[in-house]
């Protein structure tokens, strides 16, 4: 896809997002998510849609941010960048590290896309992702872990 076509597609996604009934100040309610998926022709199972809604309800006060949404959509098919953006969005408190609550929030969503990742505990995640062994998982470590998990599950 040419860069211009890609920018046009992102503009279309932004227009679809802003056309949702609950759009206000850069956000839509999760109640609009099924319509948003349909409008952008993003085919997801009912289970996947429900998992996203539950994630945003629990971790983002039931609101979907336009900027985050466009960022994630812009890298859907680029595994490493997609993983990095997911890690950034996970860090709700913006301290640069993934907490247990932040991990558990996203851990409920991930198996709807990849069942092989179901059941990961926070402790397992830290053991696998904490490459510098400081007892914390940074955004970069988390992104690398996600990318590795995505590559393993696609083999």
C-alpha cells in the first residue's frame, strides 16, 4: 500500500471514529465499538469484540481514545510496532513499567486473538519479559515479549 493510500485510510478511520454516536472530546464509549469495527470493516468475532470492550471498560473507564485507536490501527500488520504500541497503552499510570493490574487488564484480551497465550500469570510474564532482571518490566521489555509471543504463536 502506498504511503498516500495509507494516510487516506487513517483519515477514513478518524472520520468513522468521529461519526460514532458517543464521540466527544476525542473519545467514544465502548458501546460504539461494534459499530466502529463494522464501519472500518475490521472483522472480529463476538468474543474478540467483547474482550476489547471488557478491557476498555476495566482499564480505560469505558472510553476509547482516538489517538490510541489510530496509533494501533496504523500498525496492525507490523508485529513489532503493534506490540510496542500495545505496551505503551497498557501503562495506564504512565510510569514506564507494567504493573500487575495493567498486565492482568490486557491478559484478558490477548487470548481472544491468540488462545496459546491464555493463562499467563503476572509472575510468569515478569520472569519471561524482565530481560535486565531488575524485577520490573519496562515498555521496551514488554514490547519485545509481546513480539516474541506473537512470533511463537504464528509458527
